[in-house]
C-alpha cells in the first residue's frame, strides 16, 4: 500500500496526497468521448470495446440547443441494443411513469428548451453475466440562462439482455435539438477482482467542523471537471453550502423533502438538509470550465438520537450555480449556533 505523509511521497506513483493511502481496485476510467456524430435528426456519442466489469458508472454532461434529452442505450458484442428496455422514471416530483418493455432506450432526463441548455446525468449499471442489466440514473437539467428553471429526474431501468455489456450510447433523435461542443460521456468500471491504483476519483480535500464555529470550509483545492462529495454533519439547522466564497443570488435549486411537492427558488446559498439534527449526504457535481454548474444531492437525516421508531428524513435536490468559474472551494455553515465538531466532508475529483 502506498502512503503519503507530510506532503512527501514515500513510495508509489499516484499524485501526492497528504496522509492518504492509494486505494487499489476503485472506480477506473474505461473510456470517454466527446465525439458527436450527427445524421439526419440523430445526434449521438457511441463508445464500444469496454472492458468487462461487474459494475459501470456513466457520467453524461451535455450541451445542447433547443429540445435535448439524454436517453442512453447499452450494447453487447459491440452492437448497441435498440430494444428490450423498460424504465420507470419520476420528474420534478410528479407521479412516476413506466414504459413498455419494447422501449428502444433508457428514458433519460428532461428536455432542455433553451439555446444554452445542459444536462448532467450519472448512471450505475449492473453487468453480471447471465443476468438482465439493471440501471439506476439521476438527472439535473437547465435551460442555461434561466434563473428559475432547473429540473430533476430519477430513473430506474433494465435491459433484457443477459450477455456481457461492452458498449454504451448517448443519443438524441429530436427534430429540434442536437448535442453541441462540450458534450461528453465518461464510463467508469469496477470489479471486486481489480487491483489497479490509477483510480478515477482522486481525493482533493477534506473539511472538519468545530464546536466553536458555525462554519468551516475545504480550503482551496485543484479544479476538476467532475466532483464527488460525501459528508456527515450535526446540529444542521439551516445547513448551507457556498462555492468559492460566492454569496450572490446565483444558486437556483429544486428540492423535495420526504417525497413532498418540489420547491424551486433562487438563493445566496444552496441548502443541504431539511433542518434536522444529523445529516449524511452525497453530491455529484458537473464542474466544467466556462459553463454553469449542475449538482445532484441525496441526503439521509435524523431528527433525534436513538429514535428507533422514527424513519430518517429524505432530502433530494438539484442545484444550478450560475457561474462560469470552476468550483475550487466549498464552505459549509449553519444558522442558530455552532457545529458539534464531529463533521467530516470529503471531496474527490477527476477530469
């Protein structure tokens, strides 16, 4: 195992990380593409020849004009499957919708209708030989310049194919829309037998709360195109986050608590919880340069200690940060008092 201490590399080949071991067998980048092929109404990115992994993570970051969505297809033996999909999805908190098994793709996120629309999707795909392929996905989308129009979708799907998946395709067949420059598909793979250390997600920063302060931050970290953030915090009434010390009203968010109606608004921060006492959250962030940022967040919250009979609260949110600068710092704060000191935030990133 490779260990880094006091900013000096002792042994190993990964980028120096303070006190961080090089993890073997994590998510590995298998392929990526920005090559959009257009034919008639079709606009697509196709990736073939993927290494055989039991699980895939797919990151989709689109830029598009007019009516653009993000349906995906998977493939076997180098051939993209155009049938055998059945999907259940929910958009903006409305009742979920199920498709027929004859569907030609996994239903993606919502339409973007502006001239500078963008989507950020991430998918997890099971690829066990002999089994149908199960897929989970999350989408955040925006019309670009809108100060209020940010959308969200949650997706589960399957494909009836039971072979070994080795291809994936993002496609748009609308007569009104197409993928523009800046659209990218990234495919990661993970398998229990993996021993590599060139992992896609690299640790960038940590942040720890203090019982004597109502805020704490990550410090400045290296700019990366994609960020993954996990965190635990206590005393989280009015738990908030800001990027790069920006307190302007450039955060547009859509969120729901415990499945209630979505709330949409613009603020000088984006909220991280429903205002309960203990919070565990995960964020996925598209952080390109010269473009607005899209953030997914999922949170599990406790309203009281040792309340065995009380289910945790659920908080789902998407946020658009209307700023072209890449995120290189995150500040966490709360109103009405200090944190407990047990808070821990971890930021990973990759290009």
